[in-house]
């Protein structure tokens, strides 16, 4: 069976076939081009996952600052969980730390819009740029004031 056509018809079977070929050292029989594409795609997924986790953490922090009535145990738990998930992602893919400035800026823009939608508050309620450093956001003792 041709590896490329299997890639298009049955990704799971293709992935197992390619793994077996690589383990057997049969690089000449492996579908190198698609393998390279999939590896690059995995890297992009890691980046997107970190971006999404940052967005959620930032949204939670923004809502925390503007709705003091929401500063309860479940919000603390959510923010703590967000921080842990980001920590785990960066532990698994430490090279993403080199991109944190850009990722935080991008995530903040999305988080700000999410916070506007979530709270019904005016966009001007929230700073136009992220008011916290990455270190602050991740500090387990950091709880921004309203």
C-alpha cells in the first residue's frame, strides 16, 4: 500500500506504519514529507495550546479585577489551575518560553475581548495592553486588586 495514499485515507494506520518503519530504520520506505509536516503540526499545536491557556488565565485575571464579588474559591481554583497548566506546557516544551512576550501580547488581546463579552463591561474598562508581566501572572501569590 502506498504510504501517501494511506495518509489520505487512514491517518491512524499511516501513523502506525510510519512509526514501525522508523523504528526498523527503513527511512527509504518512510513517508518523510508527511512525517515532517506532522511534526511541524505538532509544534504548532503546542504553541496554540499555550496561547489558549494564556488567554484563559488572562481572562480570569481580568474578570477577577473588575468583579470583586467573583473573587471566591472557585475563581482561585480556576486561576491556580490555569497557572499549573501553563507551567506543565512550558516544562514539556521549554523552547516556547522564548516566544512568551509575543504570546502574552496576542493572548491578552483575545482575553480582553473575552472579558468584555463575559462581563458585559465596556472595552475601556480593561487596559489596552497586558498590565502584568508573565512572572506576575504565574506567581501563585499574585492576586490583582480591583
